[in-house]
C-alpha cells in the first residue's frame, strides 16, 4: 500500500491531496501550520479500512490560499466542501486534529448532509482572556529577512512549541508534559512553515477567531466523537464543551494511541460511503517511477509527450520558470520523493532514472539546465538538520553567496560574478533556499552531469 499525491482545481485555486487505501471514504484534515504530510503514516495504517483522502488546507502545504487575505472559519469550511464537490464526493466520514477539528466541526454544522460522522482530536474552547492573548502574540508576521534572521526564530518557535503552551510563554506554569527535542519532528514542522510562509497567519487566524459553539443539544447532526489524551493541551477543554447533541460524545484518554484507537473504532462503525473516481488536474501531478535504485513519486508539470526539462542540481522545476513542454522535480529534489537508496550515485543509475521518466511521459527530447561550476563536495555540503537548526542558516548563506561569487564558496575577486541587486531580494532567496533544503540528491546528480559531459 502506498500514499499517492494529486492536484485538483477549484476554480482558479489549486489543491494538493494525498490518497491511500480502499473502502469507505475518510476525509482527513490536518492541524495548522502543518500539511497533509503529517498524516502519511496514519493513512498507511487506516488505509486498511478506508480510502483515506487528506488535502492540504488553503495556504498550507502545496495548496493555494483562499482569495480573501483574512478568511473566516466559514470560508475554510466551505472551501473544504468545495473540495468534496471538485473531487466528486457526496458524503464522507472525517477525522481532524486540533485546528483540523475546528474546520471540520464548522463544515459539519454548515453542511451536515455531507458527513456521515466525525472523529476529532481535541476541540479548543478558548476563554476571552485566552483569545485576547493568542490574537496578540500567537501569529507574528513571518517574512524572509536578508540574512536569514527569520530562520533562527522559526526553528526555536517550533522547537519550544513542544515545551510550552502557548509557545510564546516560556514559564514553568506553561510547561507541557510530553516535551521533546526530536530533530526530525521539529524539522518536518519547520519545512511546512517554510512552505506556507506568510500565508500561515490566514489559516491560523481563521481558527483562532472561530466561534467555539457546538450545535445545541436538540440539533440533529451526524455523530461526533471528540477525544483528547493526557499530554494534549486541549484535554482540559473537554470539560468546557457543555451539553452536546444526541450522537455526540467527548472523552479524556490517557495516550495518543488510545485516542487513535477510539477514533478508528468510531469511524469504522459509522463510515459507509464508497469513493468514486476522483478528479485530478490535467497539467500537474505525481507519477511513480521505479528505475536505477529509485522507487518513488516524481512531481511533474506541463504537457506530457513533449520536451522534458530538467532543472539544475539543488534547484526545482519552479525555478526553471515557464517552459515549452513539461518539467519535473528530479528524485531527491523539489516535491519529488527523496532518494531512499543512497546507492543511487552511479551515473548509470541516474541515466536509467531519467530514461524511465522520459519513457513514462512519452517525451520527445530531454533538455538539461546547465550544471553549476565547482567542487561537488563543497558546492553541496551536508545540510542534514541538527539540534540547533544551523542547516537553515547555512543553506541561506550558500544561496545568497551564490549570487555574488561563482562558485559560492570562492569569496574572492577572481570569482566575483556580475549580478542584479534584485537577485538578493529575500523573497527570491527564500524560493531558492527552499529548493536547496529539499535537494538531498544534489551532489549525486551533479556528479552524474559531470561524467556525462566528460563522455560527450
């Protein structure tokens, strides 16, 4: 069983969604400021029971934001139902965690006929004092800065969010019980914040401003289960829910595993609706490629059957700009899967991968972007995340220096390059920085290009 990735259009807005499994339809809505990627492992587990469909909500992951710069929770809820329409889904079971639960409860209240049931992980019912506190400090602006100063804040904000709640209140009485300094977990959340950028405030703001009233006790709605475990800061909010409609239940549980087990049993009991053939965008998607030691999804955009454009090492298809034909993110770059097998550094393997991609899309020719000049080891040093997030600022410094010197590490007059000062605009650097952080295969691909040019 695999998790596939797709795009679908809702008017002018493009949405990414993940899909896994078979059986009744289960819509899974992530928390903010994350993306559907946080459900990858859960989809593999629950895919044995359901056809799991997890979208990136507007402005998060790879989904376009809503047009309104300050959307309401109703707009997020209606956007979710617009997605169901675009996919051809009439009614679904649903699961959401934290802000995902807020969006889903709102959608269920506004469109009860579109849901068979809802399982929620926590449901925030803020006091007026809490709302005032959060609106003032919880969502500061997040804009790229010339020397990457925003990255230092971001790493520590995400790290300490697992130590204190709210994150901006580092005091003993705000400590969380399930603290950690898990580099992989912190890095994953940081990466998703980098994807959202300034748009994260729209999604977060809609959730924080949302009214917390659940339907009245006499309301007729689909069944809902709300649970929260001991280390969840929203567990005390279970006591704030008050009298709920018939078919609604809320429980405090001990562990995350108990929460997931209770949610799964509830969903299995109530989910019934099959999944139809889902709609997809015609000019962008993901294709599974197996060749040369690589087995994963390749992100593509454009027109299959035409010229295939390949970006340079350490970059991605967005940085190519408009092309005549189609472009891909190479393995270990952009939105394509990482290279899980580190043995794919043999030029013959890379050639096999490129050939397989070309055959899959029926491309008539392959056009490669020029390779950067310099020592591959120094051009693309190890940027693995560490406990202090120093890989973020290192990557930013590399990208910035690359506009001033060629190669970037040769900071002297002999290697100075002409450049337009506009190239150093932080928004431009942020796009290149994001591409470099994703490029775990940049050095290996550059070695392939160097050998290919030597054999030409």
